[in-house]
C-alpha cells in the first residue's frame, strides 16, 4: 500500500474506488460499479412445456372450483 497513491489503487479492478459520505461519491469500479448502478428486479419467463389458462385472469368458474378443492 501507499499513501496518496490513488492511481495504483484505481487500476486494480478488484478494489472499490471512491470515498464514503462527504469524502466521495461512493464505491464504483468493476463489480462494485455494476452493483451500485444496477437496479435488481425479478422476472418470470413463460414456461413453454405447459401453460394452463387458469393461471391468468379473468378467473371464472374453474378457478372457484380449484380454490374449493385446495381448501
């Protein structure tokens, strides 16, 4: 390590770069940049092997029957 040797610190993609709070904008570099500037969301791909219409609205009499059978 070194004191005030920020160029060496910046070229290593495995280390976060930046300060915390008033000393900087936060961590960004490599995977830290991806995690900082990404918004995590979940998603569901539609299955191609079986797709029953009861899964989707509008629900009708069949859904009522299924709910009754489950309880």
